[in-house]
C-alpha cells in the first residue's frame, strides 16, 4: 500500500501531519522530530524498504520500513513513539494528537504502528510521497 505523508503543523515540539492511503483516506497522525522547524525528510517521493531494525533503547529489533535515499541521512524509519524526542528524524504513527501540559504528542502509537504493518501485509517495499 503506497502512502502520502502531508505535514500540517511545524512546531518546536514536533512536526505533525497525516499519513493517507492511495485514495486520500487519512490512516494515521504522524510526528517527526523538529530540527529548528525542519524535518530530515524533504518533500519528494521515496521507496520504503522493509527490514529488521533496532530502535534506541530497545532490546530486540522490530520489523519496520526504512525510508530510502533521504539526502544526507540513513536509518530513517517508520516506528512507534509518542513524543518529539522519540524520533531522531523518523516518522512516528499515532491515532490522534493530544496536548499535554508541556507539549503536543500523538496517541496510541503502538496500536497505530501495528495496524500500519498489518495494512502493509507481506509488502517488502512501498512508495511514500512526502508533501510539506
């Protein structure tokens, strides 16, 4: 299943957007780490490749997708996480956006990530279109 990432809000506590399917149906909310209001992934079209990756602080690798050929960067993954600091440029997936007393975040990330991987089925690759 090919997807489109549309960024909607650039903030100090993250870059918030939505991930849609090929028909334009919004599937998940997204969060990327904010580097002075700039993401690591520029707008463009990317191939995402499935593989086993070890996240920082994790004890075992997870099955996920890596965004290929991001200019100047490697290891940009799609994975669970709720806060800006859970990403070092990766795309985090959640079910909604929530405001805490100190920042904005995405919710139910583990469940959203699980659903995303189930939607991808046995796909080894998919095309991700990123628009700002």
